């Protein structure tokens, strides 16, 4: 997959894997990595799907309605890519924390829904429930930050609560941060994610 890898100064720090929102690129979330963990290595990935020219991580049928077959296929593609990237760039595959926004948070969420060992932790900015009616893997020890907006028209507060419950039932430790905002990623949400990261990693 098209990506940027930036080697950090602290080899023991988690590797941050960045997943942009719809229409973004692998450059978009690089500033977030500097705020969250300036010494970490960073792997920033571009989604392989194009929707009217806009990169995404999986296909959707309409706003909020995911192409489930493609979601499963693309989730495995990203999972396999992380395995390959760890070998290619020489980082610890077990020490990966995802940072995703919107569609990028949804592919990170889907990694958590399908694989017990995909991520050590995840910062999910405005995620949705990637799939329903499936058994999640055992996620004990997985640390998750969810940033959500009380007025988000794409990810409703109810959906955020549903996702939090599903991940919690699978054993993950989930922290939810609410903004009085919509779907946008605010500076205060990024700062809250950075503060959460610093107390957990
Ligand atoms: C998605 O398709 O993943 C969500 O609707 C968020 C987005 O608009 O990208």
C-alpha cells in the first residue's frame, strides 16, 4: 500500500499507524503523530479504494452503509500490509497503535473487530460500528481512545455508545472523549487523545 514511514528516535515507543479520512492522503495525519508521540516511528497509509477520486480504506454503498464484503477484504489487506511493513522497516509488529479519523477510524475499528493481535491500542476519531452481528475477538489488554462529537451527524452519539459497549464486552479498555461538536476533528480532541496516550503508553 502507498505509505510514508518515518523512523522515530525511541525504538521502544509504540509505532503510530495513521489512517486518514475519506478524500485524504497519507500526509494528512502526520501532524497528529507529532502531538501524540513525537519520538515514535510513524507509518502513514493511503487507502487503496477510490470513491470519485477520493482515497478511502474500503467501499461503501452510501453514507454510513458499508460494502461488507469489501470491508472484510480490505481489513485483511491492511492487516497483511502491517505484517509486511514491520519486516520491511524493522519495527515491532506487536507494538503498534493506530490513529484514525472517520473512514480511517473505521478501518482501524474493523482491524479490532476481526483480529485479536492487530493493534496494541487505537485512537479512533469519530468511528462508527464497522460490522454488526459478529463475534469480536478477545481484546483484553487493548487500549482504545474514542473521540466523538455530541452533534456528529455521521457517527451519532448512540452509535458511539454501541461501539464502546461492543469493544468493552470484548475485553478492551475503552475511554470515550466527547466534544460539543460535529464530525470535525478539533484541536481539543487531539489534545485529549495525546493526554490519554501519555497516561497509557
Ligand atoms: C465511512 O464511510 O467510513 C464513514 O461514513 C465516514 C466517512 O465519511 O468517511
